[in-house]
C-alpha cells in the first residue's frame, strides 16, 4: 500500500503508445494562475526503489501535494519521486528534472533509463530527477475501468468507421466518459498540465533547489513550457525535445490534428526504405508505388478484415493498419521492418502473432490519466456535426490518417469544465530555453514545434535535426544535435540563434 492507502501497481511505466493515444477558477487567457500561499514543502526522505532492473544508485521518495493547488489545506495526494545523485559532487550544478511524455506515461525510472544516456559531464553536474505524474502509479492512482475494447488504440485514437461515419466515436466518447465519472473519483478533475507544473515546483522546493533544470520530451515539452511560464525565475537550463504546438485555443486538439502532417512528412521516408534494393522487407520496386499500395490495402481491409486472435481488436482492419503505420513512424530503425511484414502478411490474408501489450492495469491507469489531462486542459467541442465536417475534410486531404486527427476524442463528452485557463506561452522570463526537434516527427511535427519557438520569442533558440522519428536528443545518432544540447546542459553555452543539424 502507498501512503494514501491506494493499492500500488508495478513501477513499470505505462506504454507510451497507450498514453499518447488519447490524446474552479479560471484566470484570463495567458495569465499565470497564482497559487495561494502554503506551508513550506517538507524535505524528501529517500529510500531504496522497489522494482527490477534499476540502477542501484536510484533512490525513491514520496511527496504529499494538494489535490487542488487552489486549496492547499484540503485533501492531499502523493507524488512518487526518484533520483540518482550527481556523479561528481565537486562539479554539481543542481537538479535536472526528466519530464516524461504522454500524457499518461510515468518517468519514475527515467534516472535509471534515459538519464544514463546523458554524457558524463551532464551526469557529473546534475542530480537526475524522475517522477510519476499525479494519477499514475506509483503516485496516487486513477482508473476509469474502461471496457477492454475501449483500450484499443483505434478507439483511444478516434478512427472513423470505414465509410467515414463518426457515430461510433461519439458513442464511445460518452461511454468512456461515463466510466471515468463513475470510477475515476475526485482526482480525475484535478489532473491537468497546470497541476503537473505546480507539482514539479513542489518537488523543486522539496529538493531544496532554488532553480530547476529540465529535459522534457514530447508532451513533457508542453509541461516544461507551462512550468517555464508559470515559474520563469525558478528555471535554470531548459531543454524541450520533440515539441508540442502550444496554441492556447486548442491545446490537445492541435496535438491530435498534428498527426495529419506528421504522417505525411514521414511516409516518404518509409516509402524510400520499403522500395530500396536489397531490403529483405521490400514492398515495391519504387518509392512512388508504396503509397498507393498502402492505401489500396487499407481500403481492402476496411471491407474485408482479417481475424487476428489475441489482438485488440481481434481483427486486422484498415484502421488497425493505419495505426500500425503511425506507431512504426515513431521509431523507423526498429519498427519499419515490422510494419512491412504486417503489410506483406495482410496482402496474403494472414497475420503475425498478436503484438504484446502491457497489463490491463497499466493500460487502464495510463488511459485514465491521458483522458483527464487532455480533457481538463481545454474544453473540446461537443457538436457531432462539427466533427463530422472536420473528418470529411481531413479524409479528403490526408487519406493516410482517414480523418482520425480531427475526430472526437473522449473529450467530446467530458462533463467537467477546465479548472484553469490554458497557459499562453510568451517570451516573459530568462533566455534559457533550448528546443531540439526532428525535421520529420509523426507525433510532434515540425510545424507545431515552430509555433512553440515563435511563442517563446527571445527566451529560446531551436536546433532542428535532419532526422526522422520521435525524440531528437540522444535518439538518432545525430552528432551535431546531440553535441549542441549536451554542451548547453553541461556549460550553459547555447547557439546565438536557431541552427539546423544535417
């Protein structure tokens, strides 16, 4: 049991695929919401971390934070925190917060994981800090108890029916919302990016740090940007990697819509790979043939799905193939071959073994936190007619994603109004932000990253890396990009202006 009395679930992070799937006082738009004064944050008591495969140096602690930061004396929840101390005490600069993506992904084991990919001079200078955002195990948890079918990625990411109808999507949004209201508890109303940013500042205070450095990835870039806006003078060196569109009028709606351009930008790279001579998974003789082949096959599977026992859903239909492409485009080097094998199997009306999935408990936890965050950050439209028109336009302009990026998430039926206005990112604050971004990123496309760059103004510079996939820093072996970011973290030296790494 954890300190809140809730049952602990394993410390393993929830699958990023599930968490990325889903994507009462409000201040005026763009105004930081001031939290009431609170008692000093207590120091953390560090103990050995449970779990297997962790760096033996990683320590863990529990921090009590208000469920509602507007009422600091009200009910409290627990946030799990971890660290690996700086490896060279004499060179120690401070703490580097590793902000996970998602929403719905835990970073509790990041000091043992991606933190160990950092170069020695960075690990010498910083305590590496991880945490499980509120709602995620082993912090105080939430769970909507969704039907198993609603955990399918083609439901969490709202693909229309084969004929473009969204009736099933609107029905699913109401069904999933009802489950979250019935089973999620009061904490579901207090899971948002602003709440996570305020939790991070509580962690900073508990660590005894005056300022905090950060490395945020994917959704973590939005968290890092919001933290930098709410607490600009509590930031030291901030790296935002694979950046979300910060549009305060749309927020998560813009992130979902980004898959249109993300898939279009990445598909030509897959087509070139899948037509290369000597490739054992070659699909066509030329790159130009791959796109029509894929579209024809998806349409055929729309009409005639192939049974797929053990998968969710238990058939290979057109939307499952489309989602498999989205998943593969996150990590081309490791996943392009699996996508090609799936295409070849489908051409022969066969399927590979069902893909492995996290435990249902982890999927449920991640899906609940993702839904709460996406829906509490901004109010989504509720009109089926509006979604229907958007989907129709998207299907015509971006056939590879079949209308999914403009369709109705669970948020279309969410009953709770946002408790905080979306934070408008501005240039207010120190010039200490470095954005790093792949030129081709399916989940956080360059077009959205450029909007975050513009919003920060003189606070930031941006390194664009000529790479394909999700995650830029230390992810694709681009020496120029990696060297630029590492130098900034280790020494504070930052390019004078935006740069492009070929």
